[in-house]
C-alpha cells in the first residue's frame, strides 16, 4: 500500500515538474517585437517632407521659427538654410 502511495506521489511530482519547466506564453506582455511592427520587409516607412509634402527616404530635421520640428528632404534643405533654421 505504501509503495502505491509513493509511486503516485512520485508520478504527480514528475508531472508537476515537467509542466513547470515548459516556457510560459506571454500574451499580456508589454514588450513588442520590432519585426511585427515594422512589417515583413523591416524597412521604415517613408515620411513626407514638411514643406513640399513629397515622401523622402531620408529627412533632415530642423527647428522652425515657432519651435516646431520640421523634417525636410534634400531638395528643401537650401530653403531651411536661407531661413536660418537650426538643424537638430
């Protein structure tokens, strides 16, 4: 009779140990994988220029006279330099 109880306790202990070893699924985690946010290509989206509104692959950021941050494409950089905007 004691052997049956010891065997059952050992079996239950092994089952609990196996279940506790498995990695837990984190469904409510606040960590987000960048690959899911950026999409499959992994390329950042093209942003529009603040002056001409054309989408550019690379923007240069400046502080305007009102203190706002503006992103300018390569074609609009001379306008920013003429206006005396501060490059960030």
